[in-house]
C-alpha cells in the first residue's frame, strides 16, 4: 500500500484530532460523574495545557500540575479535580500495557530482524552520542529526584477525606467508557508513524513498524529529557522503526511535529490567550528544578 504525501498528512491530522477528542471526552466523563461538569472544549484546553507542559519539562513533571491548573479555572473543586485527573491517568495505563504486550507478542522477533541491521550499523559511529544521552539521563534523574525530595514538604496540603468522598461517589460507567477512549488515544498516536512511512517507495513491514512506533512514543514516559529528546531521535535514526532509507530524517521531523509540536503549540497558544506570556514564563521558572546545594 502506498499513500500520497497529501493523503498521509490529512490522515495524520485526523489521527491527532481523534486523539484530542478521545482524551477530552474521557476527562469530561470523569468530571461529570463526580458532579463537576466539564465540556469537551474545556477538556481540550485542560489536556492541551498538560501536553505542552509534559513535552517541555523533564520527566513530564509539569503535565499534571498544568492540567490541574487548567481544570481549576473552570470552577471545579480542587479535590474533585485531583480525583478526576488522577483516576483518568491511572486507568489509561492498563490499555497502554495491554497494547504494548500485544505488539511485543505479535511482532518482537520480526521487529528485531528488521531493526537489528540498522541499529548495528549505526551503533559503531554513534556510540559517543549514546553515551552522552545516557550520562545526561542519569544526571537528570538524580537532580530531579533530589528536587522532588526537597520540594515535597512545601507542597499544598490536600484534604484527603474530601478526595475520598469524591472517589467513593464515582460510578462505574466512566471507568468502563474510558477504556475504548484510551484505546483510541494509543491507536491514533501509534498509527501516525506507519501512515507517514506509507509515503515511502519501500516502507518497512507494517507489524514491526507499529511496534517501533509504540516504543518510540511511550519510551518518552520514562525518559528524563523533555519528550525524550536525544534518546528518541537516536533510536529513530538508528533503525528502531525499521529501515526508512534516505527519508528517515524527514519522517522524523514530521512525526515529531504531529506527536509533540502540535501539542506544545496548541497548549502554549491557548495558555497565552488565557493567561498571557508573562504568566507562562513565570510558571515554567517556578517549575524548573534547580540543582540542590
């Protein structure tokens, strides 16, 4: 199967839209279920704040605070907002884990046969970069863990009793409905790279490409640099998504655009319109971890 570039980009725009709508519906249903109504448009704003903060802060540390700040803007009680956001994030993990396990079970051997030549050929020349990324990652892990230990006692004290009340009042239906919406989120984001790869004259096999796309996306959740910067690009160009030929760099740029840059631009644009650029700069200065004394 081959796609014209314009068709592929239109499909990618549709996948990004489906991801945004699915996650906004998921958040709306959790908020509605605990008596704090949230519209789909408001859910888009809240998630956009989180996407931008996740992509721009190490270890995605800014994501949930940014979403909390966004949701509180809509006059939802703090305890209810924390419960809705926490449960929504927690219940997305079973779908992510199940999707990853299925792709590994189905395609891991074929993926390794496809990716191993490229990884092996790049490893010799790129080993200094791999070492640099590993060292930077370890340093960031250490600094951020120290920062979290130092800053935790100063955090806002939460009313756990009120949060438990909201949790106990939550019905089961949003938990059930959230699972297919989480699947749409995972499937849409994972499909972006395979769709872009179908514009190539000889795209890699689709199964290993899906596994490589999933790995590149969700490894960012554990990598310490913002959006996995450095490690993800090295993995992509080294062949983690298969052999993409001379067009690999261009595909990397487009893939980053749809999976990261769009979220950052949407989140920052909405935040600037609502709060102003000065407030955004102040927020990031406050959230950025500093090296402990």
